[in-house]
């Protein structure tokens, strides 16, 4: 395979990652009414720690654990951001 082939593979992986991030975002938004009804805040440190433990356990590399955690910290931060508007609506 040449450089172009590898870049095509990377582009395809990026497409899949984006698709999965948007799928995750839809799930997060689906939780908003349930969290509002139950009075659960957007920021749930224990739940976030569970996510970090899960990804650490599942990570088979080559990404090192600290890199994976930083990536997921950013993902979770963005997911919190998209919940803020709907969580504050109709308070």
C-alpha cells in the first residue's frame, strides 16, 4: 500500500469515529429528560470515573492509557456541553 491508500484508510476511520461520536451524542441527549425528572446533574463524577475505568480495561493499544483517558475526557466534556441547553430549558 502507498501513502494515498493509508490516507484513505485514515479518512474512513475518521468517518466511523465521527459517526460513533454523533451516536453517543444522541444517547446523551436522550438522557436529558430522564436526568431532569430525577434531578440528576449534568456533571456526575462517579459515572465519568466508571467510563474511564471501562475504557482503560478495554484498551488494547497501541494508544497508551493516559492518551485514551485524555481523549475521553474531551469527549465527555463536549457531551456535557451539549446537555447544558436542554437541561436548562423549561426549568
